[in-house]
C-alpha cells in the first residue's frame, strides 16, 4: 500500500513539474516582460533598457522610405560652458553627465552643427521616446483632420470610440483631451508604485488591454477647465485616430510622416498584446529622425515644399489658448509651470519656442526665432527624486543655446 502511495505521489510530483515546465514555456515571454518592466529604471540598467526596449516588449515596425533625407553638416557648435537656472550658474558638461545624456543633436538653419552620442549609443540607436510620442500623436491627429477623417476637435471622443461611453471620457471633446484637460482622475507620479501611470505600465507588462484601461478611468473635474497631465489621454487620442482612419498608429505613422519626410531609419511602436500601440510614450526612433519631427514643425508643417501638416495646426498645437493652459508658476488652473498646446509644451518664460518632452529627459525642442531644433535623449535615473528639476534645467540649457545663436 505504502509503495503504491509513494509511486502515486512521485507520479503527481512529476506531473506538476511537467505542467510547470509547459506553463513556463508558454508564459516565459510574459514573465520576462514583467521582470523587465520591474527593473526598467534601475540605475545599473536604465541606459541599456532605454536603447533596447524592442528586446524587452512587443513592437511593430514603422518602415522608412526609399529616399532618406540627409541633413547637411556645418562647423561644430561649441556648447556653452555654463547655463543659468534658478539663480545659479551650472556647468553644462557636468550637468549632461549627471543626467546621463546619451544623445544630443543641434540643427541650426537645417544643418547639423552638433551631434554626439554617449554611453554606448550611436546614430542608428532606436531610443525610447517616452512622452515625446505624445506630440507625434497630436501631429497625426492634425493630419487626420486635414484629410477629413475627423471633422473637428470640437467633436466628442465618444463620437468615434463608443466603448468610452460611461467612462471618464464620456462626452469629452477631442480638444480637451489634446490639451490634457479631460477632467479624468489620474495619478502621474512615477515614484508611487500604486500610481495610475505605474498601473498602466503593469497593464502592458501583464498583457492586458490599454483600451480597457482607458475605459476603467473616472471623471474628476469638469473637462476644459483644468490642465492636469493624464498620459492615458494620448492613448484615447490614438483610439480616435484608429477608429477614424481604419489604420493602426503604426500604419498611419509610416504612411503620413515616416516615409513622407525621409526618415533615415525604421522606427518601432511598442504594442500591447491586443496590437494597440503604446501611443503615449512607445515610439522608438533615432535621434536624427526625432530632429526631423522638430524641423517639420519649425517649417510650419512643410517639408521641402510639401505641406505634410497644416500650418494652422502647427500654430494651434504650439499656442496655449485658454487660462488653464497658460504658462506660469502661479497658475491655479494648471498642475504644471509650463504652458500646454495640443500635446506640446510651452516654456514658463517663452522665447518663441516649444518642446516635446518625455520622462527621464527626452526632448524635441524648437526655437523659431533662432531657426533651431534640438533632439535630446537621456537616461536620468535621478528623475523621480524629489529635488530633481531637470525638465526646467534642460529647457534653460536649450534656451541658452538659442540665445547664443540669436545674439
């Protein structure tokens, strides 16, 4: 009897081991993805992770065209030795080292005058955009409106995406979502494990639907009255674009921008397990190609004679037009000192400039007066520290460079 029991027990253990092995093989990619997301911002791994995101998560490919545009090259611009911010002078190189700058490209008069790569990065590196992608999605929205796929930003997002009815986005105008004024309740604190932004990251890691995550959010304030940064707003914009055009964000990006303006390299979009792009921050592209997005906006949406984006959209997208989106340190209607357009930031002390900005210091900065574009990548692991003010400091550095050109 005992012998039979031991035999049965041994068989059961073996069966459990086989089941565990099979499940491990089935879910090994998901397990690896969850682990990667858990350690994504670790000090020792962040540089490698930011340039190798396509190895950590699922992506789709945005193919470059047959005729890539190559920027002319001029004499190398010497960076300012120091820049001022907060009443203090800061050493430029020390600051760049501090935030682990991995790519820095300056385009002046459509000519590359500074290009450097650090910490193992190179021109072909497809670096994660983070929220720089939001400005890209806004651009796709402008194109879709110009094509008549979307009638107006005064329409409601639920006019195109019925599944959002009953959610915090029910009846919200496209314009309010563009301006991060949807009224949806959302905690964007990257340092808080239980924040909505981190829950959203785990949504991708565990293979859940980003669309369903958007549907789960609730309203907090009246739409169009308060500028409160809600990253999932951009995903909702992508849901509208997908519904209106019948194309994925990957397909629409490739057709309307990537091949149109001669991107030098393929790009990638991070996608969830249902094929929806991580539109609010999942674009992977080279520094030179990020700079081309800046050049497109510098020239009011025109690329070498072809109007890719309506000039009126470029103007509206980079111009705050209501009290709650105006720049200012004491704006009670905004949670940011920066002004906000349609997914583009306007500095607190604007000098005819605007910027796309991503967490951990990613930027596409445009200064019209200086005819200047800066594309910038970093892996700043200090970003979530309470005293980090690197967004303001980076813009202060960019403005110092622009002033040097203007003067």
